[in-house]
C-alpha cells in the first residue's frame, strides 16, 4: 500500500518524504548510539574550580580551611603507643581574631588533649608566682613509669607535659597533705617543639625569685599558698631533691640552670602557709 502511495506521488512530494525519513533516521540513530556510549563509558567526575573548593572548605570548617596535620616527622598511619608520642604539627594562625586563627586554636586543643591522654597526663592544678608574673597549668603524669623505675620513659612522659605547662613528679602529694610536690618547668627550650610552645621559657625568670615570696597552687577544691624559704643550685644528676618530706607540706620548683643550658638545676623550696 505504501508503495502505491509513493508511486502516484509527485516528484517534489517524494523528495519531501525522503527528507523527513532521513531526518527521523538520523535522530533515531543519534539516540541509539548515545545510549550505547553511556553504558560503556564511566561518567566524568565533577571538577570544582579552586576558588569554589576553597569556599566549600571554609564553610565546612567554620570559616577557615582546616590545616593538614602530620603524625611524627613522616606521614604514617601506624598506630601510636605510649613509647611513641604523637607529634602533630598544626599550621600556626596569623591572627587569633580571624576564622583561620580559631580553627588552628581548635586543632591545637585537640592535639593537646589527645597527646596528654595518650601519655596518661592530667591537669592537676594551676601554678602562679605573682612576683615573677608566672602562671601556668601544672600537669601530673601517671605513676606507671615512676613505679616501674623506667626513668627514660618517665622523662619522655614529662617532656610531653612540659610542652603545655609545668609538670609535677608523679610521687607528689595533694597540696593540702603533708609531703612534697616537686614541679619542673623549662627555663629555655631544649628542642624545636618546646621552642614553639608557649611554655618553653616559663621558668626563665625563676632564678630571680627571693626568699619570702609567695607561690600559689590552685585546685578545683582549694587554693594553697607557699612561702619561699630557700633556693639552691644542684648538679643535674642530684636526685635527692625528689625525696619527700613527710613531716610538713613542701613545694619544690626545678628548672635547668644557667638559663640556656642543662648543666645544673636551680631549685626553689617553699613551705605551705598556715591560714
């Protein structure tokens, strides 16, 4: 029937029909091959321009691009043990008032909490020496390495705490109890991490302290005051200063001396003030 219709059509009508059929054929062919191509070629990933990616990161991080952190001196996914302290380095903020500064501060706080927890170090009290304008958190390591007489690992444990304040030796008594509290702090930074810390020179002016000056320890329950009764310089290997005086409440502060070296130790001895 279609043949008979075409047979009696005029020439220009035949050309029009041929043109329509050709267009339909091309359209159907295009649809067919596009479906075949789609099934065999994986979709292309969306590429976000650098500017838009930065804006997305700023939004996700609360207004600042989150700084990458490196574990140790090399990038590694190896789990850490207490013998391998976490060495996270967060990018420093150019201004604490900017969003970037806030993000860096939060990263530093997380780093501190993680590292102290890993090394079993807790904040025990705060220390202040008004005459020297010294104020610092005082941390207390666990007794694990002290009780095991593992002095090398104890030293490493205390060095971690010294990055974030001053550190009491694990055998310290409570400030209200009779006995000794021995607290160490840096007078000069011994390494790059301490140099970047806010507490790398916290005890730099400790040798300037005078007899009779006050030292204050604050806990969540009490504020205890001590009066300086003696200062001395002892060799670095003298461990007698760590001994506890059971008959009275004594506070000892220790730092390397002379400032800038580790040759000797400057020791401050203070006794609790009876209120």
